């Protein structure tokens, strides 16, 4: 019998990729949209888990508006921490394993080298703080939960850096991109592929298994936003790639502070799961091909 998966979130980058790839796996997915399960309502979301009694819950929805979270912190906290905690408690009750996503923004970004899972946290903004609270709430409530921290998520869907850069290049204006923030771009498709391929193991693993707890997943290769933009243009536009000027974070003030180097070290995941995330350029080439096919 197929593994029964309950997915929260159907329209985001990761949610869409999960839905797109699920047919290639032996899973029966029930996916709840915002209209069916609003994460602003913890009790309703937890009730969804109790009703469906799945083998695995994947929480692909979150409050992701990083700058707005500075002012909408109460809502961000409910969506990113309280509700994930309530879902995790319901998972523990019905015997479901759980996967949720977190962020490099739980780190201050001043370590000077890539972050491992047990490094001290220090979120530089409200979004990162609510996601950290979510990690803690989930792990406290459900012993069979995987918290997958990731970074710089991109895809051919939704709002993301790749699409924004290509739009700006199309407008033909001079481009200046931040060159002093570093991280690891991650394809939503690779996150989805990882979760779906590991779903049977997660659903079968007992509490205490090293599969659970916090793991880092990001495509391989550290780059600045400017370097990432240059990669996007090289792959998408080849000889027509525009020049990309360098600016500093301080030149582009934003409501939420960003970590300068929140780069995630993924070696724990590579050892425990036996999976090595591929280089970001490879994943990006597929996204660009996807975008061209859509055009
Ligand atoms: N994007 C990144 O760069 C990044 C980096 C690190 C970690 N992450 C984490 O990775 C996960 C997936 O991110 P993503 O990029 O796929 O996010 P995304 O594209 O911004 O999508 C967010 C999803 O959450 C849903 N959502 C928001 N508020 C909701 C609510 N109150 N009730 C129900 N659904 C709600 C959205 O639904 P609507 O379409 O209805 O708004 C959408 O489906 C998140 O946990 C995020 O924190 C993302």
C-alpha cells in the first residue's frame, strides 16, 4: 500500500515541486491549500492531522515574507511556530512522522565559516526568530520530526531571485546586486526530491533515529547574491549576459537584517542519509530550462 502523506501548502515553491514529483513515488498525497488549512489556525491544522492519520506529514507552507515579518510578527509566529508545534503534537498522537523546513536565517551569519546543525543560533530578524521557535516547538512535540534547514530557495514558480533577476535583465536597466552576503542556493525541486525519496525511511524510522532532528540541505557551492545573479545570466542568456555591478548590504537598506554568511554545512545530512546535494549551477540549469519551456 502506498505511503499516506499529508502535505500542508500547495502553492509555494516547495509545495508545488512536491506535488509535481509525487506521482513518480509510491505515495498517496493529500494536499491541503490555505483555504483548506489556514496555518493561522493551529487547532484546525492539528485536527486535519488527527482526521487523516497519515504516515508522514510534510509542512511546505510557512510565513515567508521576511521583511513584512518585522511588523507582522504575531502572525508570523503563529504560522511559523505555534501551528507547526500543534501539527507536530498531532503527528505524535497519531504516530505520523513529520518533515518541516527551516532556514539559514536562524543564524547570525558572523561565524566566518559554514554553519553546522549544532552551532549556536542567533536569528538576525523576526522571520528567523519565528522559524527557530518553530523548530523548537516541532522537535519538542514530535520525536519523529525532521527539521530541514535550507537557504536561498529558487524554482521556476512563484517569487524568487532567479525570476526577479531575469525580469530585471529584460528591462535593460543597469543591475547592481549585493556582493557581501553569501549562501548556498537551493532548488525547490531538489528539496522535494529529497523529501519524497526519503519518505519511506522516515515513515518507518523509530524515535531516536538519526534521520530525525535538525539537518541542513542546500545545493553545493557558496556564492554571493551577485555571483548567483551572474550564474543565472550566464546560464540563461549566454553571450547576452548583462554586466552585474557589486553593491554592499548597507547600500540596500531593508526592514529585516540578513545574515552576511549564513552558509549551511550539509555534511551531517550527507553522512546520515547518504545523499549529496548537487552543485547549484546544475540545479539552476534545470530551472532555466523549465522557465524557457514555460515561455
Ligand atoms: N524561499 C526561501 O528562500 C527559503 C529559504 C529558507 C527556508 N525556506 C523555508 O522553506 C519552506 C518553503 O518555502 P517556499 O519558498 O516554498 O515558500 P513560498 O514559495 O513563499 O510559499 C509559502 C507557502 O506557504 C503558504 N502559506 C503562507 N501563509 C499561510 C497560511 N496562513 N496558511 C496556509 N498556507 C500559508 C503559501 O500559500 P499562499 O500561496 O496562499 O500564500 C504558500 O503555499 C518554508 O518553510 C520556508 O520558511 C525558504
